[in-house]
C-alpha cells in the first residue's frame, strides 16, 4: 500500500485553488493559523511559506470582493523577532497580536480591535505592575473590567465562554506572562472566525 506524507498531501491540496482541507481552510478574515503557514510541517514558517499564504489570502479576498487596502503582506522581518529567518508559533502569534492592536481604533488602555470586542491589554490586568499575573490578580482585574463594562451599558454576553486562568497559563506554572496573555487573545480571535 502506498504511504503518503501528510505534509506533502496537504501541500498538494493547498496548491490546487478551491481544494482545501476543511479544518485548515484559509479564510478571508481573522488571524491565519500557524498550521496553514507551516506547509512542510517542520514546525517553523519560512519566508516563502509566509509570503505564499499571504498572497493566497489576498487572492481569496479579491475573489470575494473585499476592499484591497494593503498592497503586500506584512513584512516577514517584523514577525521574526530573533532574526533567524524562520517564524516559530510564538513569533507568529506575537506578530499577529501586534498587527491587530495597530489596526485597532481607540488609543485607550483597552484598544479596540476592528471587528472584535474591546480586548484588554496585559497592563490592564497586571495590577501590581510586576510583569506577571497571578490567579487572584487576574480574577480581580477581570471582575473590575466586567463591572466597569456593565456600568457602561455593554451587554455581558459570553461570560461563560471567557478563558479561565488555567487555560491562559499554558505552561502551568501558576502565573501568566505577557506572551501567554497575548497568545490566549490570538487563540480567542481565531476561534471567533471558525
């Protein structure tokens, strides 16, 4: 029986326009998942993979009649924080988060992200300004934010779906770093576009 490498098959399917694996389908909006960029499945994104996926996104948006504001993909080097020529999942998430904040509206602490809820900044939760969040600090900041938003007349939908402290603390060390907080926000946005 012929055995096919999953990455090769996925790469071939993605190369044929309109023939995409359902769970890895490129959409016209929202952050692009790491798995879609990592065509060869090596755990890192090359500059070529980055550029080709962005070009496919641009073609899809044009085909669907979206406004074509940005002429090219965001610069690869702006994501490649260690300048090694490859993007890790962490670098991709951090770059996507920066781009979402830069495209957002208001300049206040909550920075409104276009097309999404008013996402808080890490500093909004870091009440003691020590660069990490402990569970009680996180819960206190979340309660304060919910109270403020409710008093401003916001509908408090989906509170039951809010990520827990444990789900944000990806390494399970009992504290949340700015990177973990940012990664959780990106993951939350990606879920909204599924």
